[in-house]
C-alpha cells in the first residue's frame, strides 16, 4: 500500500527544465520505499522507479510501549528544542483516522497514555505533529 506524502503542482508544458524536490521529515524506522506519481493534463498517470531509504531505529525520537499494544500504550516523544502543543494521530493501515489527541511538551519531552479500547486488531501508523516537524512509527494492536 502506498501513502501520498506530498503534492507539488507541475509547471505545465514548458521548454525549460524544472527540478522538484521533497524531504520526508517523518520516515519510519527501517526501510522506506518511495516513488513519484506524475499525472498529465490528459489524465494519464506515470510512476517512477521505486527507491528505498533505510532509517536507523536510533534516529527516531518517538517511542510506544508496549508494542504490540494491548488496551493502552504509553507514548514517549522527545524533541530537544520544542515546547508547546503537539498532535498525536493514529491511522489504520488503509489511512483512516482512528484517534487524535493533543500533547503538551515540558522541557522538550511529551508522554501520554493512549487508550486503544476502540481499535480493532491490526497495524497502525502513529504520528506526532509539532509546529516544525512530524514523526511517525508503526504500532501493532492485538
């Protein structure tokens, strides 16, 4: 399953070369796969070759315990130079939003207990969004 990360409007038909770029600021730990999708004015769609990037577990500042999860999990998020609210969202594998909660930071650290009683068994994507960045991790609920 592919997830849309970003949309960049094209420059239209032109004789000039245009460069487009995007940085995934919230990759998952492990191997991440990327491809570009181009849609032309006539509606035809073209895909680039798939490329991969490996992100070390140590690079992720977002942790969930226990994982696999039970009725609730403890979320721990650290961001050394951030204070203020952050939003936690939990998405099902099909992209449907299941939960949303606001976190408050104190000295660059936020922790919260998230009640999972209403979630079915499966794999979920947990995202923490701050004013500057977003971070993601996978969670298994059983």
